[in-house]
C-alpha cells in the first residue's frame, strides 16, 4: 500500500500516537481470532446464534464500493462493470503478514469453499468470484444471499473484516425479480441491524447526501450513529466551484464516527490498466493540490480510511468482547453437556454390536412399557399406549358396531320378493332358506368396514407408540433412529395387511354359516310361540272390548268364523302359513304385534343372531 499522503495539517498528538500504538497489538491478536470464529460459524450456517464483529459496506449501485475495497487491498480482484456486479455477499478478511527476510512480498488469496488452494494471481480470484456467483445466482443478473468468503494475505493491508453487499438498485434487469429492491434491502438490513456490525456507508460526492440510500438504511439500523462510518467517493468529479469539506466535517449529516473522503480510479483508468498504486499516488496529489482540504488529513485518502477502520474495529471488538466471551462460554457449556450425553465413542466392531444390542433392548423395553402402562413419563392429558388401544376396542369399535342397523335397507318388499323368487313357479308350503341366507349375508357384510377401520386405528396407535419411545442413546445416532422408524413402520404395515385379510375371512365365515343352534336364534316354532303369547296377552288386556263385540261376533257368518279358526291353526304349525287365498285385513292386524306383519316379525327375529 502506498505511503500515507502528506498534508499541511499538524502532526498527530502524542496521545493519539500512543493510542494507535496500543490498539495495533490488540488488533493484530484479536481480529485474526474473530476471523477464525467467523469461518467456524460460517460452516455451522443458521445453527450459529453468536454474532461476531464485522464491517458491512453499504451503497447504491455504482457508488464506488468495489473500488474502495480494491484500494484497501491494493489489488484488482473484484468484478467490475457498469451494471450490477456484486450479486452475492462477499466476506473479505484482510490479514496482515510479514515480509520475507529478503524483503519480498507474498500476497495471495484463499476461498473458504476451496480450502487449501491459494490464488497468487488476483485475476484468478476475480474469475473464481464470478464463477461462484454464477453457480449460485445464475448468469443473468440474479442475486443470492449466500456468502462468498475470501481471505487476502498481504503485508500491505491492515487486519480488517469487510462484507461487500449487493448495491441498491431500483429497476430489475435480467433474471432479477420485480421486487429486487425490497429483496436487496432486506438482505442488507439482515447484516447491518446486528449491534456488533459496523456500517460503512458509501455515497458518491456528485449526488445529494440527503438522498443517499446508504445513509438512509444506516440511519434505520443505527439511529444513534454509533456504528456508522461515512465514505465520500468521486471527489474528483464534483462540479467546479463545489467541494466536500462540509460533508467531511459532518455539517450536513453528522455521524459520530465521521466521514472519510477518497478518490477512486475512473472507468477510463480501469480500461487503461492503471494500477491501484498509481491511483493512490494520484489521490495523494489531488488532496495536496486542493487547499480546501487542508486540515483534513485524517479524513482524506484510502490509507486513512484503512487506519480508521482498523482502529474503530478494534475498539468495537473491545467493547463487545465481554458479552461475546460470555455467549461463547454459555454455548460451550451447552455443547459440552450435549457431547457428554452422547457417551463415549466405540470403535471396535464387538463394542458397536453390543451398543446396538443395548439400544434395541432399551427400545423394546420402552415400547412394552408404553403398551402395558408402566411408562414413567405417563401423560395425564390424553390416553396413550395400551390404554388408547383398549379405548379403541371397547369404545370406538363397539360404538361403530352398535351404529350398524341390521334392518337398514331391508323392507318387507325385499323379504317378500326374495321369498317369491326362491319358490319359483310353485307355491311353497315352507319358507325357503335361500332368501334368508341371501338377505342375512348382505347385512353381515356391513360389519366389515368398521372392523377394518378398527384395525387401522390400532396400527396408527402402534406407530405413535414407536415414535414416542425416546431412548437417550438414539440421540447419538439420528440415522439409526430414522432407519428404525422405517423398519418398524414397514413391519407394522406388513402385519396390517394379513390382519385385514383375516378380518375379511371371519366376516365371510359368518356369512357362509348360520348357527341355528344358538340360543338367540329364533326359529319357526319359537316365532309361533312368541306370536301366540302376544295374542293371549292382548286377549287378557282387552276383555271388555270383546264382551261388547260378542253379539256382533255371533252374528257373523259361520263360514267366516271357520276361516279365522283355520288361519289360527295354520300359524301353529311351525309358523308356516299355507296358501289359502286372501285373508281378511282385520285378522292380519290382530295377529301382527306392534303394527308389523308376521313375516317381518319372523325375519327380524332371525336377523338377531
């Protein structure tokens, strides 16, 4: 890096020099440690909750952010262009190294995603940044929030950690979504809103400072201005007769950490391959030739910006170090406890086999305990385990069976039609068995669905029991836990299929065989006996009505009384009604109990098996 540009301002005070000398050893020791922690936490990703100090560079598109970073490094290594170039956050760690004994300088870069590979040609670093950006964000101006981490080792830099964020843009181009501005703002705010982050707000001098997007976002994230450093670029292209003195002095928009003015290379200088070393000499010459900047030596030039960033970063780390140490210690204790809970590592095959057998045994014991109700972690809010299985059988399944109406979709017409179809062209002296079996099979088949549903409920509960069997040793082996879940799930599912098949067979057995010897089975003689008992009870309950109707009964024709007596006698023969033509409707009503026909009564009794 070029030497510090001379300035007509007085030399720094001895106190300031002593402070800088005291800060340098602290920075040389602390900043590399913070960089190592950043690399470790970057590999953890979102699992890390510890926020480390860093400097985020914020600015609008083409405000000169990349030029400022290259000036700090002293090398060309960032993608450049008139359109958006920074499309992924670039975490740039500058690490100061010592020169070789012969005075030679060794400068190189390393990427975190390419460990062990050194890039001595900074053009290769630029190409790798472009290639890595396109791998994640595409090749047509897309933007991604995934970081690229780069370390620059050089004796010409100071220990600083910078984050180059995508520039703010208004109009989407290429593959950028319509809300690209909101997305970039959200990405930037996720970095600068962290209290441990310093904000480097880059604003070109040829634009209105009051309309600076960088200062606006910095003011939102840091309203008190304790963490914001202003950088004024492009001082050499300001309108004639204007200068940035008031801006650098903080008279327009004050910042507690102040402003630093820099002069970057122009696009023409870049096209002509003008080196950054020559650009720093030109910057020094520019400030010397402008009397308006006299007395602002500590606020002008890239070298002053590097020193200021290094000192502020060291002071910031010193301020947040106690809290950072406390958080790391707390996280370390928590991780140590978790590590201890995993137990010792077993490398021998015999030890691994014994450990696996022990885990499976504990898992089986835990499963059995939950089924038998001996689990120590018993729930008091809901039924689980064996109690839930018992509830499924005794409540849910029984209720579903009780809801099955044996006479649903079974009418007298269905019964009459089935009997007539079974007798064919002849009149039957006895009720045939075929229609009875046909109708009863149809009703028994309705028991299949609730039985299958009960089996699936049991399967689901067994799967829940399996998932709740938490063995401490399984926390060490998440892959084993996942594999056990798969095996147990397949085992239970393989058992569910034959269970459903067996349930279907049982229902088919009930449909194929009717146990007429069962005491609840109502046969023909039993049905006649029940009918006669109902007739006798109705005669006893209505003696008065029959006495009144006695005279009318005597007047009835003898032929009619004989028909009635034959009908009653016919019903006594095993409940079979011979074909006697049309019976009087009044006689049918007297015999049928509760308004139901005798045939419906017999079928209902037979269905109650």
